[in-house]
């Protein structure tokens, strides 16, 4: 997506949230050119529908293509949340990574 076009007429607001399908958009554009965006919500990777996810260890082969591929990340005060997705791509199943629907509750500070 063209983020410059998307925010062209956006008013100056205290908190900016971005929905961006691909988490690499955060590293490539958002964190570099748009430090005023507080949180980016993403998906796309589906955790490759395969991996190990325990309380102590998280791994999926998707990590070799996407450094941020599941859960919450922070860089210089900006946050990226990558959802593992509900559907699938290619293989109609999952091994070790259950589908995910995330609910965020936003509260005033």
C-alpha cells in the first residue's frame, strides 16, 4: 500500500494505529519514515501454519523470511503486532500453530 497517500489528509491526532497486511511493511517503511505511527497491526505470515509454540520456545520456518512473524514487537517506541491468522494458505491445516483471533482493548492513559 501507499502509506503516504493513505495518510495524506489525516488530521493530527494523539494516537495513530495502522492496519498493514504484510509485517515487512513496518521495517521497510513505517519505522523509518513514519515514527508518528504508534502501533501497526499486521498478519500475512500465518506462522507458516507450522511450528513449535510453547511457553518457553517459539519457532517456525517462516522466521527465515519474516523477522517479525507472530506476537508483539517494539522498536524505538513503535509497536508491531503480527497476528497468526485464522485461515490458511496452500495447505488447509496447521501443525503447532492454532488459528488466532486477537482482541485489543484500547484505554485512555
